[in-house]
């Protein structure tokens, strides 16, 4: 899918959720997920590389290709030591790993293929992208679950401050295989609804957990002067990033999440009232939705902030979801549009937020994104409209 496809999904409320088709999930409690439709890498990835890598990495190949082309960057003609890859990861190459696990336990030889260790490895996609584009600058992988997509943006900025010119940031996820789904269901936080239209409803009175999704985004983060010098189209700037850890696995303590939101605002030199749109984590688990609402209200006060959530359309993509939220934020600024909230009929008790009811034209200069990861991770990024000649 392209950026235009994603923007149409968000602004038109087009759900990508359906019964899982990548494998037979009929005996699983969770059977609904967000799959990337008609994903085909034929002719886009060399056949020898296809057999060495996972669907998760294939998606990153395509996303990075789209991002670099859109930004007018030919990686083959730039200084390779000025190009870095900083992506977030969670579960690694699940479909490849599933195939090898079945091979291990079903055949007499009891072996796995030679590429198991590098295809399933959580850093595989960063490594493969750096090889594919000959990125020889400092590269890294961050693991902070759903917060990782935003953490990668913050770390990309730090990487540029340390001397890089261009960083491929963001994250993708492909968590749909029998073994991967079984691992996810162990959390007890996943929806068991069998209706794609109601299975995942963050902040709603009928919220009952989340459903998984695959996909995400690769985002080009570039040094501002470098972008100006090459005449690049600058979509937006990274205003600020905040990250905290609350030492709690259940995610019901809102204080450190609120602190992460404030840190991002302070580093962007903004007041809460300057934010035109907030895109939340939107887990869909009632107690965690309430704690997120508490954090947002704590930061933005009685007047609140326009808030829009879209994960009910795509499923929870872990680090890929928060990376994709950054794309949504940039598009909202580019189009000067507040996208309507999806998956909400009636807010749950204790949820008092200013949801954007329908897609509306509006002034959008500053967008803040929030994300939380299981295990106590809290992150936030502020994206700002680029002002030509304003020095930011």
C-alpha cells in the first residue's frame, strides 16, 4: 500500500480487518486481523533473497523503496557513511520462523535451515536494509514494543545530531503465524470477537481488546540543511520526542505516560494548547484506555485536544502502528485535515476526550502522537508543519 492508500483508509474509514487468511486460524480464539492486501514482491526482491528473509523484511524493502523514491534520494550516489538505518522491532520474522519450527518438529532430521538465525532475528530487517542500500552509517534496532515506532524517530534525530545526513526510521511488523498468534494471545488482552466491524473498538463502551495487524512504515528523517541543499520537498519537521518507563507491565499507571507527552511538548517548545491533533496509542483494553485518557486529560486539561484514532481500521501493528501514526500526522499537516475517529460509537465510562467525529478541513500545524509498549514503555513525538525560511 502507498501513503495515498493509507490516507484514504484513514479519512474514509475503510476497515482493513477481516478473518485471517494467511493460515487457518479457525481454532484460534482470535481470528480477526489486519492483513496487507495483495502484497506481492515478485520482481521487487531478488529470488535468492526471498528465500533468506521473512515477510516482515519484505515489507520493509518495499516501504523503504517507496520512501526513498518519494524523497528523491538515490542511495547509490550518496556517501554511504551518511546513511543510517534505525528501525524498531518486536517479534522478528514470524512466518519464516513458523516454517522452520514445523520443519524441526515434523521431520526425522530435526534441523532448521541455514537462514533461520538471520531471518527470524529481531535485527534482521535493519541488517538487510543496510546491506540493500549500502548504509554504512551508525545503524541500530530498538525494542520497546508499540512505543518503538516513535522511539526510532527520536533516535534517528539523535543519529543526525551525531553526524548522519539521512536515516531510515520507523518500523514494520508481520505477526500473523500460528506460533506468533499463540504468543500474542497469552497476554489476555486480545479481542475474541468474530465480527471485523466490532472486534477492535478503542475507547468504546464495548471495547474488549485489540486484534493484531501487519504493516507499518519506513520514514526518511533527514538533516534539515542537507534536505534544503538538495532541494528536497520537506513534508514536516520533528519538533520533539519524549520517552519514559513506568516499571509496570499492566499499563494502568498514567503518570509516566503523561510525563512522556510533556517531555515531547517541552522539547518542541510548545504549550498543550498549540497541539492541533493528538493521535493516541488506542489499545482497546478498557482499563488501559482509561489510563491513557487520564494521561491525555492530565496534560491537556479542561479544554482538551482534538483526538483521532484509526487502529480499529488496521489492527494493532505494534511498532509498525506508531510509525504509521507518524505518516498519518504528516498527512494531516500536508492536507490541513483532521481525520475522523474510527471504531467509536459511544465512549466508555471514564473516557472524556475530544474525539474528532468526522474528517474535517482545519488548520493543522502541530500533531502529537502517543504510544505505549507492554512492559512499561511510554513515548511521544511531536510533528510540526515546516515553515520555509523559519529555520525549523
